[in-house]
C-alpha cells in the first residue's frame, strides 16, 4: 500500500538496546524487563506494572487471580476484538455479551447494569481504539454490585480521564504491545493494578507459581503457574520506545487533529465521540461512513490501507449460545458501528499531503 494503515516507530536506539541484551548473554526476563516495567509504571502513574507475553494472557491471568471459572459470568461488550471474550471461555466462565453506545463505541453502561446477575463476577470493559472509559460510572457499578472491573486497555496506552492516565482507575488494566500500538515490543502486554496481593499473585503465576522460602532462601513452587514472562530482548524494544513516548503520543494527537480539521463540515463522514472528561490516545483513528464496505474496497484499490474497526462478537460462530455465550438483548449499537466504522491510516511519519489524499478519496467515495 502507498499509504499503509500503521508503521511502528523504531528509533536507532531500539537496535542498540537489543544488541546490548544479545551481547549480555541474558535473554529471558531480567533487568531490562524490570526497567521497562518501571518506565511504564512511572508513565502511567500506576502502583504496580507487570510485563506479560500478550494482552490476552494478561486478561486470562487476572481472571484466574479472581478464581473466576465454571458457574461464573463475565460481561463483555459486543464490539471488540474476540480476545476480550475468549479469555472468559478459556477459564471456563460464561460470556455475557452486551451492547455498546454507538456514539462512543464503548460499552453501554445501562446495558451492563441490566446484565448483572447473582453469578456476575466481573466486567471487562474495553477502552476501544484509545477512547478512555467513564471510570466514574464503572466505580459506581463496582460499588453497587461488588463486581471486579478488569479493563481491556489494549489500545489505550497514553489515554487520560480527568487528567490521569488510563491504567490507574480499574482494579486491573491490561495493555497490548502489539505492533499496531504506538508503544510495541512486537508481541507483549502489560498489567497495571493498585493491589499488592494481586501483583504478587500474578508475578508468581507467570513464573510457574514460583515463591520463596524465607527461612531457607530457596525457590518454592507455591501454586500451579505457567510461563508468561517477557524476554529482555522484547523489553529492550519497548524500553527504547519509552524514551520517545511523549513525542509519539503528541504526534498521534496532532495527526488526529489534522484529520478532524480536514473532515470538518463533511456531512457524509461522522466521528465517534470521545468520553466526556477523557483524552483520546488515538491508537486508531476511526470514522463512521455509509456503505463502509464499498468505501473500504475503493480506498484499498487506490493504495490506501484502511481497515474495519473491529468485530461484533454476536455475528461469529465462536460466540453462539452453545459456547457458553449469553446475549440478553439484541446489540443494536454494536450492529450499527460494526457496519459503519472505518479505520484510517495513522502513524508517526504520515504526512499532511497523505492525510489530505486520504480525506479527498474518502469523500469522493
């Protein structure tokens, strides 16, 4: 594609840091991963931050920390990447799918409350595309119903709500470091939390259940665990990028502002609404258009890589009733955004001329 959807920003220091790790001979999780966790924790303003092999396994691990499993229900929004719901089925719980607000594309909070039953243990709301959630609403729901708030913050690194970074509001927030994210390690994820007990449990779980015998100063495997450690090689990529995190986020917002300006007054294109009190991080810049699939094909034919936003879970066989999925009301908002949402190119080196061409061709469709 002449104008791709995304290009990772990889400064020269990425190669230098990776080579340093290779030269050290220590490639698994170690000091570099710890440094990367520290840099992310400081930036996000979180109490604790753990690196994982992916956002997906991070969500799964948090569910296991809560001992959520068969007989339990976990609520997820219909409009999201399947991983949000996959992890619920993986731990054996029932997936409860609810609608989204068509204006923000985020979980419909009224639908969420209606879906809560005596079996509901948690909700996994998604700060989709970098649009922060309404954490005030979620805090009230948690207080009223006693359920855990496990945020799928895959796309929301750098987003803010009322002046604080996403990652410091939910019980647990889980971020993705996939190459479509502006801070990437190739593959990887991060978990943030304020709970020391949760942090300690997750550290042990991702190291095969490893603990420490304080009397004998030797390793003790205190529970069944697994291997979700991030290697120092991958952490070195993220650590180098974190040196540019403020510049990278400012650039994304600058590019988003340019798109918004260019699309001002274009009646055929509408923009999703950012959460009130929120500051978008624009992992993805989305628009809502009629005849989305036709526009999609024409722009790609012109060498402009666009993409659908994400998926409506209820439309896919994996999430039918036979697979422990419950849909209590028809997802109307999700259906709408699923048919109209289009992601436009957005990356650090994207030029003004490229953005003008994207918009010109979009409007011409």
